[in-house]
């Protein structure tokens, strides 16, 4: 398992700039080449520099898995064309453009912000062949920012209540679930943690205790 503790452009919220699968990674178009090379070594997948709607916040706007990528309708035609060279892409017409913050594609199920349009929920169920569940954490709908799920293991932000934790466990059929934080207390787990089966990267403000909980959860 390979690990890197660092930042991107001085920002410890590294997950804002990255989307990762077991087969490829996407990263903001203006991230330094030396960081991209480091990530390719850690995760053992090719990385592609891209943009969504002219921004480099890939982790905010993109979600999906190795086979299907979900992007918001703010994407420009040339950006869409670049992504379609990598994998299948589905453009979602929704008011909740920050898909990475509002949708969690898990191994067994999909959790979404309850405010997501019903037709989008039905489309997700059909495309991914997984049940779709509404979920909030302390009444926050931005569950994608507060949860990292990987192979039935889940780390959820430390604002979660016991009832939230139980629902998350049921939705994802979680074999292991922990409550934690990144970057010295931030509950927005996805912003400070990116991982696949080969390793993980964390924001450079993350403490030793937080790292220990990440490793206990996923490895």
C-alpha cells in the first residue's frame, strides 16, 4: 500500500481536484505534472488532466465508477469529448451540478441527496443496476462530501449521528464503518482523502490519529 500526504496548489483539500477509480484517474487541468506523476505511481493507473465547465474542481463535479462517468450539464462540448475518449459518460441535467457532493456510487448501492430530481434517481438505478436511496447526514444533503465508501467500507464525517451511521451501514451493506475526520478535524472526508486498492493520498493537515482511522477502515 502506497501513501502520500500532501496538497495541491497549497490546498490540503486534495479531493476537490481528483476523481479516481481502479482503472483511471481524472485531475484538474492546471495541477503540476510532478504531482500527476506521483499519483500515477501511487494508484498505478493513468491520470488525465481535464476540466468541467472550465474549472479544475473535478472531485466536486464528477462521480461514477470505472465503467460510467457522471458529469453535470455545465460541461463544455470539448471537455465532454475528452472524457468520452476515456470511458462512457452520462450528462445529467440537474440543479445539483456538484455531482461529487450529492451522489455516492457504492459497491452495493447508490446514495443521493434527497433533493436530486426523481428522474435522475431512476436513471441512476437503471444505468448502474443498483438501488438508489435518499440520504442526509445531520440533515445535510451533500453526502458525497461527507462519505468515502470503498468495497463496503465506509468512513463518514464526525458530524454524523448514530441514526445516520445506522442508515449508511444499511444502504451500503457496510462490513466496516467508522466516524472520523481529515485535515485536522474536517468532517468533509471526501475533500481530504482519495483512495483505491493500491493506496491513498491525504491532505497534509491530516493528523496521525486521523490517518490511523483511515487505515483501520479501508486496509
